[in-house]
């Protein structure tokens, strides 16, 4: 099966592979508080991730991060992310 995840996420807000639990792409336009571990890959745009220790990560297109602790993710501009809930 072939899916254009970036295009689908931009058009529909989210895209998933049927039968593949825990993986999705989505269009992030507003800050989001996340409690569970996630692996992110930025497909388009830029995001800032605020961490509990008051540090942050700045992720750009093509960069990835695995976060185990609760965090807030904020888009700098509308961004498309690939996410694995681990």
C-alpha cells in the first residue's frame, strides 16, 4: 500500500495506515500537551517541544526526537508530523 502521508495529513488533518496501530501523521496548528511517550519526525514545518525540566527542543523538517516524559509541542508554523506512540 502506498500513501502520500504529507498530502493526506495536510488535506484531511490526519493520515493512518490501516492495521498499523500507534503510527499516524497529522497537521499540527496549535500547541498540544502530550502525556505518553512518542517518537516524532517532522515532515514539514518546525516545532518547539517544551520539556518538564524547562529545556526545549527545536525540530525542523527531517529531524526527529523520541520523548518519554510529558511535554508540550508547539508549531512555529503549520507543521506535519509523523508520530509513533510507543
